[in-house]
C-alpha cells in the first residue's frame, strides 16, 4: 500500500462554520497534518453549535466530531499581535492555509492573503467566502442556508407546489458539498506547485457552489427558458418518477426512466389492474391521464408496507430510492460496506468518510476531534519554538 498521498503536508485550518474546516478534514483523511487554530478558552464557536441535549453525545457536539476529526488544536489569540506573529511563523512553514473568515475579520486579524502569502512562496492560501472575492457583496458574511440554499434558487424550486412554504436546509447541507469545491481548488494548486514550485491564492464560495449544485436550473434560466417549481405528488409530471407513501407511513421514490418495457414491469409489480387499464395502455395515454395514474399508484402503494415494496421493486430490477429515516441512515449496511460510514480508530463510534477514494490509497483511521489547545505545545515544538518561548506564550495568554 502506498504512503498516504498528503503525507508530509502541513495544513493550517484557520476557519470555522463549516466548509473551510471540512476541506481540511478531507485532506487529513489522506494523511495531511492539520493544525486547527482556535481561540483560547471556549475555542472555536462551532464546538458548541447545536449543543442542545438532543444533539450531543457524551457532552460532545456531533458536528464538531465530524468536522474536527484528525486535527491537532492550537489555541491561539489572534487578536493579540503576538498571536498573529506565532501564526505567521507557522504559515511560513506550511503547505496549505485555509480560512473562511469574512474578509474584514481577516484584515483585522492579519490573516488575509496580503498578510500570509508573502511569508511563503510555496504556500497555497485557500480562501472560502460567502459571496465571492469581488463585487458589492464580497465582504458580506453568509451561511449555507442563505448563500447556498436560498440564494441559488434551490430553496424556492424544491417546494412541493406553489402553495408550499420554502423548506429550510439542514445543518451543513450546503457546506459539505462546498468543501469539496474548496478541496478541488487546493488539490489543483498542489498539482500546479508540483510543476512550477509556486503556491498561490485559490478560492471558492457558497454562492458559486450553490449555483453549481443548481446548475441545470440556473442554465435553463440563463437560456431564457421558463422554469417552474416542483409540483406536489398528486400533480407530478410523471408517475414513474414520483414518490409514494406506503401502508406503514414510510415513503419510496421511483426513478424509472419512462419506456413501454419498464412500464410493463412496473405495472406487473404493482398490480391493481394497471396493466389492463386502457387509460394507461400507452405512453401517450398515460401522459393524457397522468393525474389519474398518480392517484391510482398512490392508492396501490398504500396496500403494502415499505419493506414489502422495497423487496418487490428490488427483485424486479427497477430503479427507486428509499426515503431514509434516521434509523435507516444509522443501520445502512451498504454505507458501511462501501466505506461511506467508517469507525473511529478507537472503535468507540462511527463517522462519515470523505466522499471519494483512490486505488492504492488507504485513508487514515479517523481520530477524535481535539480538546481546545490539546496540542498547542506539540505544534509549537514541531514549528521550532523553544520551551521558554512556549512557556512565555502560555504565561501571557497568547497560547492556551
């Protein structure tokens, strides 16, 4: 087995909430040494996000467990010029510097590209923003619910009909896909550095990734074509690509590409007289009677439980998806077999792996997220700080 592809790379995670740190997490899965910069005391505010009892495990935030795994924590007061000097000394030795602080905060803390880039010509400075680096909203802060989900049109377009209210996105729903955009920028810059020896500034944004996630619809708008939101199930444009409630209240979504052959297979599986109904005998007839077909199939799915339908559709080789409930996610055997969900190195619990693999590469077994400043002294020693320097930084409160 090859050595981890990012073995020997030093990555500084000077970021929070969520895409920037998540990009660093992906690098850590493949061997990079990631130093998490956070304030002394309470640490990164993301540590306590969603920290109400329903979302904690043994007093720890699951979101933090996910996005801070494998990292070493350096508690550093960046509001203090001495803390900024420590970070600059680390950046001069690093390979990648990741931040998603809003640009005004970067300038105030002296972690902007103009501050960090000149320290190290081989450094890749990875900038993640809400709305991009230029334009009237460049300094505007954003979260994935605002800049990715809502601004891209996704929030509006996935509603089940005009009468439905827009749906809120879930925590990290846009951030984690966006992190892959930032990771792609970093990997591309590392390839350029292999060819030229030079680092540089790379970046991505929630706005760009939101438009990319919704690109089919955005392109339709840019072509001047009309665009409508998703209809409710009873008015779906095609019954073979609709979602249905089963007898036990569970849902299934069909994704059967329309054809006469597939229709016959589906009709045979469902029964209920669909095969013999003249309203559904041909593609043209089904299109003319789509409302009746949606209603008929909805009634048929209510006859059996979810597990029964799942087995029947699988046996017929039809494409469908389970609308997974929390228990389905937790117990998904395929997710484990495919390496999507993996155990922590100590076997105490599981986590979600980064969403790609390389032949010949074994991802590092994930380690638990650090406590605030857990590795401060270790990181500083590795960077060449003497023991008396470390002691003085601790004494002054610059390092926690």
